[in-house]
C-alpha cells in the first residue's frame, strides 16, 4: 500500500502510540482488501461505549476506558492513551438507555458506567448521537463526501440517498479513522464500484411503510451484496420509506448502495445508474414476490399471543413518533403487552416538548432511546412473542433473543398492543 510521508511518520509513531496503532490497523486492513492507498474521511460514525453485553463480557475493569479504546477500537493488546478525534466523530447505537435502564433490566451502576463513558469519550471529541440514524439528528453528509460509518442501515442511507461514500466499517476501523482521518480506499469509495449491477422491475408499487420494507427485504434477497437499480412505477418516497427500504435490503442481503433514478443521489436515469452497461441480471418484484417476502419474514412465528410490541427500527423519525402518538391518543394498550417505541434521544426530547411522549406513556407504552433489543438483547420480563413493524428487527430478533417475532404494518402492531393478538396479514 502506498503511504505518503505523513502517513509513514504516523506509522512510525511520530504522532503518538495510539495513532501508530491506528495506522498499523488501517494498513493491515487495507492490505487485506487490496487497497492501494488511504483516503481522507471527514465524518466517522462508530461505537466507543462499553455497555453492550459482548463488550462487558470481555472486560476486567469496565471503566478503564483507555483499555476499552485500545482493545476494541484499535485492536491493540497493550493499553495506550486515547487521543482526540481529528474529524467529526459520532457514536451510533449502544447498550443502555440511561433514562429507562430499569425497564431494560440494567442496574443503576451500569447506567452510571454508560454516563461515565460518555463523559470520557465526549471529552475526546465523540459526539453522542447514540442512534443508528445519525442522519435524522443533524449528521447529514453531502454528496461525494468520504465517510467511515458502521451500521448497515445508516451506510446504505448515506450512500444511496445522500450520495456520500462509505463501506460498512467496524468498531476497529472507525476507531482508527477517528484519530487519523483516514480509511482504506476500496469498495464504495471508488466511483465505478457504485454503479448498478442488477435491475429490479417493480410491479407491486410500494405505498405504505410496510410495502417499502417488504420491497427492501425482497430486493436484498434477490441481489445479496450487489447494487440494485429499481425501475418501474415507483411513487415519490418519504425519507422514512427509504430508511426502511435500505435497512431491510441490508438485512436480507448485504445491500450497501442502490439507485432509484430521479430519487436517489447518483442517477437521474437508468443509463446513468448502470454506467452505460447492461445489468448483469434482471429481476421482477411483483405481488407474488411481495407475498413471498412477507411469508418468509414471518415463517418463524406461529404463536399469535403477542406480549411485546417493538417499534422504531431503524430509530423512528419525529414524523413516525407523531403518527404513533396519534394512533395511541386516548387509548390503552393491553395490560398483558409491553410497548417500546424507539427513537433517537434528540427526537425523544422533541417528543417530550410536543407531548407525544406523554400520549404514548398514558396509553401504557414507553419511549426508548440509545439502543434496541437487537443490540442490547433487552426485552421486557416474560416476553415470549414479539411484534414489530421493522423487517430488520424481525429478521434478527428470533436468532438474537430466541423469541418468535411477527412482522407487519404499524396498524397491525398497534392492534397487537391493544389486544395481545397478532392479526397481521397482507
Ligand atoms: Fe437501529 Fe437496532 Fe434496528 S441498531 S437499525 S434499531 S436493529
């Protein structure tokens, strides 16, 4: 890999031991991928906190944050002092909602540990967005900007909708990128790798949130980690539609980039999306494909007695929170069901001010932030059967929690919260 003089000096330790280890990590990582050089990034989104269960399980001293940073963010066996970030850096989702730690089954001590880690890394430049949707709370990169982001649903949104450039990075590479401002130049940083490889003709027009999720889930299964171009009569989406589409496509497949000509950032026509080439494969998304996706997601569920409804994956926008508050206003959920609605902490503050939090709580629900059951493995005590409006959450929860999980529309989920029964269908 070619390094410039400053990069070579960093690798030799001229800018301290942490940056030396970060450069060593980036060079090993880039070489393994065949990258010829490093490129500058201006925006990093990763994770620094120590309260996810798998990090906690591997720690002797849970508040030794330099050791946590060295081991988990720099892949270093020896402990080095954590330096300042050199580019804009934010925390994605993490382990505990400090406001609702008791509901999630975490002790006051664990919540305190979370706060201490926020203080420690905050002083070193990490911004506590604490959400899988940093683009919903002010971190909105522009077209062409090179990033180092973790979290598949955020990456596909940044690439496709915003036209920024990032691969799906890991905790280690984002840690190294935050203190060097560098990442290996490969994959979606390179223009020709962003062109569509597959064309999917959309005949079952997506209209609702559930439709966009199902379309994403089906397209992910069709193309896996290749790049789809959606063609056909596609109505004007809202940001939340594309958020659900991308999260679903990144879950059932590994989609990190897609094109909807005239809608997404990098193609105004099919020719532009394909770069003048013919697609490698042509696929069709029709009513049968829509039904197959719905049945596939729900194949692991059979018990219709729902006791936990999870909304907000990826984290809800303020518009979605308003919709939920509207549906719950003046109603009460079943005493046998728990309802958790997830949104970024910044949007929860907005919900507090708008009165949405109070409406949801009066109905018997809770507004949660900072994490989700797929990340912190927390579900209400006694949970056996889950319902969610998210393809992504329904895809992962059965394996992570061992609980049956139904997927359906927001209306299906609110009905399940009211009745304790799953009546969802297409
Ligand atoms: Fe976010 Fe958790 Fe879903 S991280 S995208 S709410 S699985």
